[in-house]
C-alpha cells in the first residue's frame, strides 16, 4: 500500500516537472521568435545554440507617411518696418506726405493689397480714400509696401497723405490671396492738423460757461484748442484728449463710453443705480415684470464727441465728455419742441407711481401705466423710458436732464456740466414722483448740497407689505455684475 502510493506520487512529480520544462522551452522559443521580429534575426532553436552568433542588426520602426492632400488654410499677415514706422496715434502736418512701410505675407499667392483711410465725421472728397495694387500677375506670396509694381508706383507712393484733410483718421490695410477674399490685416488711428488753432472760449457758451467752470474747477480741463473738420464737428487738441478723455464700460452690451476723467465717478454712480435698482411697469401695455433699470438702455448714442451745436456758435457739452445720449431712435426722445408736452402729459397723467413693493426678496419701484403710447423692447412706454432712467439713476447720480430745457425737450440727453432751465422738482415742469428710495443716495457732500431740499437723501424705509400680491413675471434677482 505504501509502495504503491510512493510510485503514484513519483509519477505525478515527474509529470509536473516535465510540464514546467516544456513550458519553459516553449517560452524561450517564443521569445526568440519575437526577438527575430524586432531585430530581423532568425529565431534560434536548441540545435542552433552552438552556431556562431550572427551580426547584430539595428532595430528601426518604420511608419508609412501619407502626405495630406488638402492645402493649408489661406493665411494673411502684416509685419511693420522699423525704418518706416506707421503713423499710429501721430499728429501729421496738413498738406505733407508720409511714407508707409511694412510687408504683407501669405501662405498662398497674393492677389491684391489695399490701403483705405477714413476721416471721422467727414465723407466729402477725398473720402473714402482708397489705393490698391493688383498682384494677380505676379507669382509672389509677399509684398513690401515700398516695392513698385510692373515698373509703376509702389503702394506707399500711391497713398498720398498730403491729400488728407484736418481730422481724426482711421487707416486700414486689406489684402487678398488665392482662396481668400479681402481681409483686414492692420489698422491704426492718427490725426491731421494745420498750423492754425482756435480755442474754445467763454463766448462759445450760450448760458453754461459758469456751470462748466463750477463742475471742472479749472478752465484748462475744458477750454481746449481745436480745428474745424466738417459741419459742426471739430478736431480736439490730441494732447488735451489724451489727458482728459478715458473709456469706461457701459450699457448696453458693455459698450465703451468715452467720458471726461472728472466725470467718471458720476457715471460709475449712475451705473451702480442702474444695476441695483429694480422696477416694474404694468397696465395697458402689459406687464414688464421686475427688471433692473439697466435694461431700459437699449441704445447707446455717444458721450464724448468733439462738436459744436447746430448753430456752429455754441459748444456742445459732448465735446467735454460730460454728457451722454441714450435711446435716441425712440421718437419721444428726439430734440423737438412738441416732445416736451408729449412726455410731460404721459408721465404726469398716465404713469402712476405705486411705491416700493417687495417680491421674492427683491424691492422694486412699482408703476402703473394707463396710456396708449407704444412700448420699448421691455414693454415700457417710450414716453416714459428716459424719464424712468433719470428718476431712478441719473438724477440720483448728479446729472441734469435735457427734457428740462426751456423751449424744447432733448430727452435722450443726460448731462453734468451745463445749464438746464428747469429742475426735476420744478412746480409745473418737474416730473419727479419718487422721493423715498430703497437704496441710499450715493453723492458727495458738494453734490448733496447742490440738490433741492426735496432731493436730499432719506433713510431707507422698511419694506412695505403690499395689500395684494403683485402678479409679476419676475423670476428672481438678476445676478449680473455692474459692467
């Protein structure tokens, strides 16, 4: 019994060892075969182990390369030439030429290069000014602006700066190549001016020089040199403009507003009110729901623009960057005498202020309208849009409103440095309805002292409970930050 068990165990052990040996042999043979694939050498068998070692071969990995059959996308670029600098932000003498330099590059055959120059507020000859060189007959992918074409003039020679008139200019370089139509590859601004300058003087103000001086405190901040461009438009002294005019981000759609540096705090206060003040108008025109006041600015029409008024005698306060026009395309906001009565009647007779209301933790100014005038995109009557902008934002930030001019209404116009006949609190002309605010007045001491008594800040009231829950389209507090 014991002998039989030992025999059987020995057979099992021999079988296991044999299996291991066979597996090892197969593994070695497999590795040899795999090595032969990598090195190019034939696999060695057990019988060949005594043969001489073959010469080693270098292992290389070959990949078939298939070139792309598609041509690269067309590309056009421009490189400036330090020997011929571009007139970027330069003040060029009237009547003198200026050499252009630089090179246009393409990854395909060039077909044309064009230089075009426009002048702000001037579309008379020679504007639009445009010169082109045709390169379609040449087999070239680059062009220097100083290179003559076919024995003729170069593009630099064709562009004659002595033909340009006084004003602020914008120059563009446009090029085209095979597979790509004209594309702009360079742009810059520069000014052209003569030797003779005039200076804005006190007599250029109809009745607001003292108001401007009070606002600025120093005449050098607003009485600058200028030259006439076209019609009522003027070229401001570029040095004055560089020192006193800046850009801020405004409405709508983060539009850049050019304003005087002294006016920036006032505009920022107005923006703060626009973004944090909410209102609702409901009635015969429907229901706006609860919206931020900033939504009422659907169109920006300009702040700083160097120009006189249409009389060509009085300077516009746009020329100082202290005024802004918004929603100018709305008929009630146009500067015509009949709009004075139109706005006054609709605001006084048909727009009712119901007070402060709270809905979903948002306090808003509630208005009812029972008139028939058409609405803006938000559903607010066009006769009331700029009134609401003034009532809830610009008035509180220290602006005047040109609806209160003596003989006309220029309701698009909010201003800081000019005289306006009537005030928001005037007994017969004033349209003010809101005297208690849910936000504090954010004015300086001087601004507060200049306001009528009725305009002085009042403490924020406790939120009133409406007698009936208002039906609104409001869906929570907007979360956008002030632009």
